C-alpha cells in the first residue's frame, strides 16, 4: 500500500530529515512511527500525501509512484488519504456536522451523500448527539473524534495520524486509540506518529523507530523501545 | 470535477463582505482609473467628430449662400480649379451637408429637426498647396468677395490648437490612468491575499481532504473579477455622464466650434465595452497573480 525506496529528504541547509528510508507497508497494517522530536516522523507522513517531495528515492502509494503525479492530480491522491493532527485543525466557525460535511462538499460529493454519510460517521465516532455543537463547546477528545470523522468520512485507503493523542490525557487517548483500531479493522491502513509509550506498548503493532532521520528499527508486534 | 455554483457564489460573497474596506478601496480605484480611460477615449472620439470637416489637410472652407445661383457656384469652382495655390478641393452640396449635419447631431434630434437641407450652405473644402497663414489669408480674401459666397472659414490655428491640446490631454489622461490601473491591480491582488489569509485554515483543510486546485482558487478569482466588474460599471456610468455633458454643450452652442463636440451612441457603447473588458481583465489579472503566488497547492 505504501512503499518508500531509498528516500532522502533534506530541508534547506539542514541535516536530512529522512535519510535512505526503505519501508514497505501492506494494506490494512497498523504502524507506529516513534522517535524523538525532530527525528523525521512528521516528514515521513508529509511525504506520503505529497505535502513534501524528497530529493532522492521513490514513493509508491497504492502501486503508483506519487512523485510522478502532476500537481493537479495531487488532490485526487489526497482523497484516498485521511489526515489527523495533534491540533485537530477544526474550523471554529462551523459546527461538528458542518466540519465533517465540509470535507465532502469541497470534493464535490452530492448533497444526498453528505446528508447520509455525515450523521453515520458521527454516530460511529460517538458524537451522534453533538452534531450541532461548535468545536469550542467540546472536550479535546471529542474534538479529535470530529477530526477523525472528517478524515474517515470519505473512506480513505490510508489514515495518517500525527500525534493524535499529543494533547489528550491518558484515559481519553485510550478512547481515541480504540477508534483508530476500529477504523483499522475496516481495512484502512493506519500510520501513526507518536511519543506515547504506553499506547505503543499496549497495542503491540508494527513499530518503525526513527533517529535523526534514519530508520533504526522496524519491528512487528513491537514496543516503544 | 463537480463545481457547485451555489458554493462558489456563497464563498465569493462571504470573502467580499469580510474584507469590506479593502474591497471598496479596490472597486473605487478601478472606477476612477477606468473613468479616466473612458473619458480620454471619448475625448478622442469627440475631437475627431468636431474636426471631421477639417480632416485630410483641409485648411479652409468656402461656404456659399444657400440661395447662391448655379452660375455663381460654377464661377467659384472654376476659379478654384484654375488657382495654382489650390492642390485639390471637394464640393459638398446641400444634401451632403445635411447628411454630415445629421451625423454630427444624431444625439440631439431637436437640432436636426430644426434644419432642412435647403437652409444649409453648400461648401468647397479646399486643400491648398502651401499651408502658410499668408497663402490661406490671400486665398480667403480672393474668395470672400466673390458673388454668392457667404463666408470663408480658415482652419488657422484654432483647429490645430484643439487637436494638439486634445492629444496632450489624451496622453496625460492615459498615463495617469495607466498608473491608476496598476494601483487597482495591486489593490485587488492585496485584497485577495487578505481574503486568503483570513481563510488560511479552511484552505489548509481543503487541501488536506483533496479539494481540487481550481475548487480552491475559483472563489478568489471570482472575487477579483467581481471587483473589476463593479468598478467598471461605475466607470461606464461616468462615460454616459460625459456624453450627456457633451450633448448639453452642443445644444447650447449649436453653431460654435464646440457644437461638434459630441459622441454618438455607437462610440459610447464601444467605449463602455472597452472599459468593461479592461475592468474584468485587471480583476482577473490581480487575483490570478495573488492565487498563483500565495495559494501554493
């Protein structure tokens, strides 16, 4: 599903954020990216939905070399990749329902699809009763559920999560991890960057560890370190 | 790519209102600059119209009495033909004069109605060999005394002065308008940039969920074009106002030199279309530049 071949990415005048990375992730896998801040986890995720381009190497998503995509096709790549962030990136002026509907509207989904899909996904993430609330009226965990709902409403093949529990307390984080696990069980490939030792150790999934841009460990059913 | 019209309209409207002061500034600058452009185009038209009788090197006109006899007219014609100082000349009979008159005053029918061909003077439009004031004066003195001649009007310097002055004013207006158009384009660019900044979070989300580039761009492009269109609509209002002013002058002073200072509806329409196209172009240009420069998708 995701394949990196000898990928190196350097930001201007800096040490490489990612160096000679070779990774192969199968469809339906759940993968943790671990490592210290600045070790290249976010760069890894940003390369996959082509927010960044590497200087060297090739990146394949669903069998296609995404570095060969012309820029007008990049949005179509991103429709197959959901993204979740530490800071949720919700639109404060829109309700929960509108935030999720927005993701479908801007890719031109017809109204009847929006009307059926949005309540269904909000029900799935446990926010069926808060559809008319605004983000500031929700707890951090609930806001992250909205952002996951938005990322998943279009049923992407891949879900990228950049420290999704970074702002949440441990109990809330567990709830979010259950949700991501549930999404993973539908066949969606999940790639999650995290600092959260207990989550990684509890889940026992594949772990890729980065140290200053280099992959130092790639372990199935791994632990944090 | 399914582009939803209602979405686009809603987004464009929201952007415009959110940034009201900058939007108004852009629209006013477009309006003022295009008014100057339109005004200078109209001025050019009107001067051409006013000096229509004087085109093609014609330096003086021998007006006959409307009731001049055939013999008198032929005598003047013979004299013009024989004169070594005359390069060529053209005879305008009463019907031709009436046609020209109708042409000049087509926007003021009350003037045209008050005139019939038989009260208009037929005339000889003369191109002399030598355009010096002395030659023209000597020719004038010869013809003005001929029987049947009503008067001899020479271009002298007045026509030339008007032409030069209008050229100068026209060029001046164009230069000022050019700078203002540039300012208008930059203002539109900036207001679009502000709009994009105000909505940067939405843009970020749109990119993340895979909205197509044009879906993100079009509301901003429409906003720029809208500013250009409203600005040029104001300017077109000014253009029509200028036409009214010219018409009033013409109606007040029907036989002076300024009586020719009119523009017909066709010319006003042409000018309006030109102004509108320019407005749309600078709106599209400003926003296209803002979008390509600051909306990195």
